[in-house]
C-alpha cells in the first residue's frame, strides 16, 4: 500500500497590526496570521502508522516590506478566506 497524507487546519490565530500608522507597504500596518496544520501519514499495511505531525506557518501581507504581496493561493480554503478578510 501507499502512504497517504491528510492535512487539516487545526488553528488559525489572527494577530493585530503592530503599527497601524506605518507605511502602506509595511507589514507592520496589517494584521498577520499564524496557521497550525495537522498532517497525518497513514498506511493500512504498516502497524507503526498513523503518524501525526504539526506544521506552523506565518502569513504577512507582503513577502517583505515594500515587496510583492504574499501568495497564499495554494492554502486551505478556510485559510484563504481568513487572509482575504483580514487584508481586504
């Protein structure tokens, strides 16, 4: 059998802007988010599985201050909806 990976969102935490009067091109002006994903690796023919691992990602409006907008198009639908809402 093949190993399967299932990923789910476990937690989304929105953090307030560090400085609402910062320049429009600064990450400090916008809310940020921390997302915790739960990854489960499983193979029904392996008694040592499933294995669970967590991954944490941090999202800021820009890749770097003054840089391009962060691309989060490959993230989970819930994460995209939250990021869209906090950065509209």
